[in-house]
């Protein structure tokens, strides 16, 4: 009898332990479900706040557009800050923002000083106010190879380049947008310009198929195909968040002649219209495209004769509006920058300086210095003991103080100590009013 009672007691205790365990498990699961629901409610609240901020930002933009016809680039940061305050119940109403801040003048470039055709100017961008003439190093995929963004700032770089095709290929504009734009992605606080992807029609010609719709590239990495249309190029650049975005053009090598050149010219004009229309449906605040606020001179650094090179630049700068920046694409040799600046150009970009540096060659007033030579191993002198500033900064200062001709002659004397200045340089500078 006692054994039976003891056995039943153990059985009952076992059942009770199992029941308690199940109750404890149920309590844990209920707590987890409550935690998940709380997290979900928190995420929904954050998402709702983001939607409210976006709606408020759109309301601000609509108000400014209704008042002035466009969102001026100098209003961009103000609009973003005010819309964030509005989402928290603070700040001005959209109409008040538009009324208070107004809009900038039509000019996106203020000329500060001139020497004949050469000019020193101030160009105001959403992220940085830039002084021209200026050189812009190339950071194709979100980095200038071999340099940190802090070093670029210390060097005086004002704008760097990103490439639409390569950034869309890897890591993708959607990811860059989610991470706050290319500025945050690469920790760069100053100006950003994105190429449209058009240059790859030349550099990746064997992997490109060009039609009226756009250009289809085959990825050199994994073979996947990407259709880049004028509209898509603008949308990608807006997601990237550049301060200056370029229209997609039908690019041909500068050495090509015949019907293909005429075809490319007319197609480029049609594509510009599509780029302008394409920007109207883009609501992102990361970047805007304005109707031709900048004029780019392309196709003058692809192997053509130097005499043709400077004459094209001279003809273009003479015809382009005075109040707009003039950007000579793909130019990075100091001599070329000097000549183009004398002819009235403002901005330049090229992979040449950084690529040359990575291979151990420095650019100095006398030309180039090959640092990998055995003689350099024990040479402790500075690379350039005469100056620690950017070449364009020194040139800009000479335009401002009126000593530009002397700066040009001093530069040429160091580059060509024997006096054998190329004839094309003499011809170009003579057109700019400088005798050498």
C-alpha cells in the first residue's frame, strides 16, 4: 500500500513538473511575443515618422517650386533642415520658408576677378562653396585611390568625382541612397560631381551597345547587362546625391570622323531633353539637376592634336555664358590646365595625377619626378620645396592679384628651361593675350 502511494506521488510530481515547465515555456513565449510586438510598434512608429518627414520635405519643395518655379541649390540644405524641424512640430511652415529665403540669382557662379579671359570665381554648391579654377580628382567608385578624405581636405580638394556606371554596377545606387548618399558613404563633406556614364561608351566600347533608347553595357566583372538611358542616368545620380550631375551624352572618340560624329551630336541633343524631363519625376533631396547650370567641354583629351585641342576650348569659352561654370572634362596635365584657364575655363578632372602618383611619379614645377629611381632612396628633401599649395590655388591667386601673366611665364620657364615652349602653347596663350 505504501509503495503504491509513493509511486502515485512520484507520478503526480512528474506531471506537475511537466506542467510547470510547459507554463514557464508558455510564459517565455508570451514575453517574446510581447517584445516582438513592442519592437514592431517601435519600427512602425519610426517608419511613420520617416514618412511624415518625407511628406513634409515634399510639401516644402512643392511650396518653393510654386513660388519660384524651381528649388534653388542654395535652398537645399535649408529645406532639409526646416522639414526635419517641421516633423517635430517646430520650424517654419513651407510657405514661410519659400517667402523668407527666396531664391538665388540665375547665376551659379560669381566671377571675383579677371585677367583678360582668365577668371577667378566662386561657385556655390549644396555641400561646399568652391573657388575656381579648380582641379577635381577622380574617385570612380567612391574613393580616390591611395588617399583618405581627410588628406584630400588637407590638400585643398574642393570637389571629387564619382562615376554613375561604376557606382550603379557596384555597390548600386539603391544601397548608396539607403546609406545617406555618396557623401556619407565615403565620409566626404565637400562637393561631389558624378559623370553620367557616357565616357564608358569609349572606355568600354567593346562591352557597349548604343541605341536611341540608351546604352547597354556588359559588366566587365560578371557579364551582367545594364541598360543606361538618359532618364536612368539622372535618377541614379540623384540617388547617389551628387552636387553636380551630368547629362548622358552619346560619346565618341575625339579621333573619330564622318557620319558617326554627326549622329552622336544630334542624339546627344535629344538625350539632353530627355535628361531634363527625367529630373521632373525625381523627388529626392540628395541632388538636383538644373537646366544647364554648367557647360562641359568634352572630347578634347582623347588623342587629338594639341593645336585642335586649344582651339576647341578657345572657341567654346568665347561662346558660353559668362555666369555659368565651364568644365573641361578629362584634362589633368598642369600645362593643359594652365592653357585652358588662360582661355577662360574653370574646372578640370582627370585620373592622371593620382594614377601617376600610385606608380611613384610626382608632378613638380619642372615636370615630373620619378621617386622610384635609386637616387631618390637617400634624398630627404621635400618633393617640392617651393610650394605646399595646390597648383590651381596659386594660379587663382595670381588672377586675383593681377600677376597672372608673370605666373604663366614663370611656370613655362621652369617646365621648359631651354626655352623650347611648344608652338601650340604659344599660339593658345597669344589668343589669351599673353606673349611668351
